[in-house]
């Protein structure tokens, strides 16, 4: 293993909270592999770059010779983490959670060394608990403690409901740490309260409390809200190379430095022109999850379509026109078939009014008009998406 000072320099990079650096240094100084925990709830089948921030930190520990424990929250996913939420999450069935877990774990190994990763499901212990054991576990935590959570406090103050099952979540996450005997727990900055509960429960069980390590939340492509599939502002790890590249080219310039650090683990070269820096970010990200050749090909395609404006020769999704030939109908069809997204009619009308929708470079503004569509026409839907039309 590297000297403690060098390990600390690597591990502290890009963190928000470490509680505490002294404790972490003490654990590292023993020269034994630490048990480093990250818990994830499979609420969706795919991983995006926001999820990957924690997985990359796990990989750093792994490369330094430490033992990684990836907890799949098949049981906690049925409750739903209330962290940062202004309302109760919709519940998942166990079958839904397990179906999501299958692809989620497969994608996690795009970042982690599978042979050196311990994967456990917290349903393995929670499903076996008797009701009396649950009551005893609850007795260790006070309602006063739970109401110190910012999200619970805000919801209560605003008169929004807090379901009792949501209060179980931090206790369950904390108990996970006891079961796997975690030395360190990694989580987003919104997980601080939950991870501290784990420390308290470990102390009560006579275990050395885990070090808390929180990481920044990655804003999505809108540059405002946390990256989320439900908000549509995400970049999926398994997105096709050209789609991944195009999405990354749409992030606000002011987030570039943060994306370099959290997505790539690199320091951005500030001497680069912002456009070139963004292209290099996108190339490296595509290369991480696909290949170097795919990254270069995605860049060339992007430059053909956007930088050179040579859409006639670009490799675009093909949409075969159906019976509906009005502009609104064709645009809605193109979004659904080529990009598996379904904007509302109002959203498309706003794109039309703003001049975003173009046919062979000419703006379309009337949603009801039926242009003379031709084979090979290029229809631009918005800043990031174009399709090539084919007549049925």
C-alpha cells in the first residue's frame, strides 16, 4: 500500500465531508485493507454519471488495495430514500427492485473490478428480522434525532406529510453498516445524516465507528437540478457513444471543472478554449464506457453535424413517416421513435416558436402545416437532436 499521506491525498480529492480525516489516517496507518461501503437502491435499471461519482471513489479505494462492499438495497428500495425529497417516493415491489438490481450491478462493473468487489443485498438480513427485532432497533433512535434532518424538518414546517416508514430509512442504512462492519461509508452529500446514524449504531454494537465520506451531488445537463433519470437531465453509462457525446456537449460551461473532477477524476486544463475542453471531456467519457475509437468517432460525427453544419452526410437516426404528416405530428413521432422520449404538444409548440425545429436548415413555426416531405430530409428537433426522414 502507498504511504498514508499519499492515500489521503488521493482519497480526499473531490470530497465534501470527511468525518474525520484523523480517524481515516489512523485506520490507514494500520496497513490493513479497510472495508469500504457504498449502498445503492436499485430504483431504476440503469446507472448514470451521477451514480458513477460514488463508484469512482470506490474504485480509488479498490486500486489502493482496500476491500469494497457494494450493498444493493433491494429492501430499502421498497421504502425509498427520503434524502432531499419534498414528498414521499412511490413504492417499488421487491420484484421490481430485483429486476433493476440485475442491470444496475452489471453496469457498476464498468467502473469496479468485479473479482475484487463484495456484493451483498440488504434483504438478506432485513427480510429475516422479526417485528420485535425491528422494534428494538427503532428504540435506539429518537424521533427528535429524525426531525433534525433538513428534509423532514422542511416538510413538517410546510405541512407536508411524512410517512412513518420513511423514518425507518436512516435506521436501516445505519444497520447495513453494522452488518457489513464498515470502516468507511461513501455517499452523496445528502447522505450525511444517514451515515452518521450508522456510526452511532456501530458504537452501540461495540464496533469502531465508520469514517464518513460524502461527495458532491452532480448537477444534470440543465445545470440546476441533481442528475436524475426522472428529470431527463442525465447521461447514462450505457448511452450510445454519439448520444453520450452529444449530451455532454450540452452541459453549461460553468459546470465543466466539476464534471472533469467528478466524472473523470481529472483537473481541467483551464488554458483550453471552453469548446475544446468540453469536447475533450466528452471524448474521454465515451472512451471510459465504450472505447477510445468510439470517443473519436463520436467527436467526428458531432463536428460534422454541428461544427461543420454538414448534416447532409451525417449519420442520423432514420424515421419513416406514417399517415400523420403535419409538423407537430412528425416531430412527436421523431422524438418517440428515435430518442424514446415523449415531449408534450405544448413543449413542441414552444420549440417551434423559438425557431429550434428546422427542415433542411429552414425554420418551421406552424405546428399544423404539412410540408412537402422528401426522402432524406433532415429534421432538426432541438439543439441536440436531428433525424433523417424516409417516406413510407
